[in-house]
């Protein structure tokens, strides 16, 4: 093999190989972490909320003058919404998944002696109807609320406390790890000083309005509370494919019910998802563009440097061809030279990628970079280097000995 003569030749002219190796190292470090961040952000943006997002909409109103009978307004509105053809279920709700604003409670503890909890903050859903039917949630254990479970709470007076609660599977597993069933267990919302509520049901998934990072995105609970707030948010589940038509009719009906409020807007949960994760998709797009740009720059650098080396060595190539070197020998020489430079750059790039990831872990709350990404990026850089040098190496191998030796 030609490792020693190639290494000797590079040591006599170290600047160009070092520049290419440094470029490869920097590209590997950035691309490796960029791909991981892209995957992490896109995976976060695609997490299921637990609701039937395509067919569930929220419609919001705000009063422009005092409403004397909030309870009567809510009851009339729900009755009117359910009378609209195409409505599957409807409920007053204080918030919706991925809505980016809402109620929370914490800490959530499971005994009066517990001072700290793994669930320090949970999304708190209020509803006087079945939110399971309205959102299309999956009940995996226990039961939904029954008429005797619901209470009323007036924000102008002391708030009443519900006695039962439904929690998500993720939250149940976090609060009671290893328990086969959590039904009937007490839970203290807001700390051990508050009265306990009993867990009567567990839903598979229900994301918080903020869609937090990690499993905290599914730390949600549902309370059977009719909250007498003049600000109105109704969640409506429609038949598949009839969203626009049905919600337009719902809007007309609700505006006709009362002239004391204005429409703030309506949207599906799918649209709420798009708005919530617009930043993540933008970041992923920018990182994809940066990744492609860096790969193109690196490939162009390798092609340019290899072409320069070929022009500088035309006489050397011709002499080697004249004394019996085959085209395959010349081609192998340049490919092996590039492989050595690329490997040196990859070794430095792996160390740089790990260091960059440690920095991102401490500043962006990202998990550690899996070895898989280092392996994939390493193979990609080897392939990129070989493909980039293949053209100049092929041209070098095709130089006729007579022409090459006449070159000054």
C-alpha cells in the first residue's frame, strides 16, 4: 500500500491537507448535532395529543358587557351546538391541548406527608360535560364522570373543590410507579395542605396546552367543574370531513344566542398544533438548509483542492504512467490520500461533535447525542469525501504520459 509515500508527501505540504481536515471536522460536528436537533424537534412536533385533532375545534367568545346568568348562557349554548347537524359532541372547556394558554396546578402529591413530587406542574382541565367524548380521548381504566360528580365554581366567590379526578396514563405511572391500577387512590392538587381528590379514571393521552418537553407534555388531569366564567370557550367535535360547514353553522347559532359577546376566533386542534410548533418547524428548516450548505461547501473544498493537486502533479503523474503505473494506480493514490485526510478530519470532528453536544445539553435541555448519529455522519463524510475527489482523481488517471511529462 501507499500510505507511507502519501503521508510523506502530505507532510511536505501540510497546509492544504490540514485545511481540508479542519473543514471536515467542523462540518461533521455541526451536521451531526444539527441532524439530531432536527429529529428531536420534528419528533416533538409530531407527538400525538390524545385528541381527535382533525375533527375537534374550539370557538371562543368574550363578553363586551356583563352577563348576568353565565350558567344559563352555557347551558343554552351547549344545547344549541348539539342541535347543529354534524356535531358529534360538545363541551365547555377552560383550555384545549396545544392551545398555548390555560390552567395548571402543582405540585401534585399522593400523600399528606409528601413534600416533593415528580409532578410539579400539571395541566388542569375543567368541564361540566364529557371531555372524553368531546376530545375523542381513549379511556384505558376506570370510568368517565357521572352527573353526581359535577360541581359549580364561581370565580367571584370561593371556588368549590371537586372530589374526583381523571388523570393521564403518563401522570399515573409517574405518581404511582409500578402500580397495576391507580383507581381509588387519593391525590392532592397543589400540595398536601389541600383536600384529596379520588382518581376514578385514566386516559391514554392528553397533552397540556403548552405541550411541554418530554413526558411532562402529558401531565394532565380533568376535573368535573362547571366554571362560571363569562369568557367562553366551547370545544366541538364534528363528523369527519364536515368541519368547515358545521363550525360555520355553530358560529352563527352562538352569535344569535347572545349579543353581549364578541367572537375571538375558532380553529381546529390541528391548526392549534401548526401554530404551537411553527417555531420548531422553522428551526428544523433552517438547520436542514445549514446542513445542506455545509455539505456542499465541504464537497466543493475537496473538489477544488484535489483539482489543484492534480494540476500541480501532472508531471509526477506522467512520470509514474511512463514507468508503468496504471490508471487504477493513479486513481487509487488520490482516493487513498483523500481517505487519510478525511479520516483525520473525522477523528477530530467526533471529539468536536461530543463537545458541542455537551454544550447543547446544558443550554437547550437536549438529551445526549446517540452514538448512532456519530456513526451515520462518519459514514456520510467518508462517502462525501470519496465522491468529491472521484472526478479530479479520474481526470488525473486519464492524463496521457506524453502530455503530462511535457507540462512544465
